[in-house]
C-alpha cells in the first residue's frame, strides 16, 4: 500500500529502437482533482 503516491495514472509507451527491437516504458502522470476530494470509505 502506497498512501503517498496512490493518485497517479500509469502510462505505458511502446518504444521501437533503430534496430527494430521493441520495449515498453512505464511512466506516471499525476491525477488532477476537480470536483471530489479523496476521502476514506465509510460503509
């Protein structure tokens, strides 16, 4: 569980090198909070 970095989008990029080999690069993008603030679930 990662309470500090939990609000982010995971971005996956397919990269093709000059020799034709392929790889996947993972990167992250912060989530923009607009209307609703995150809060603890209460059932």
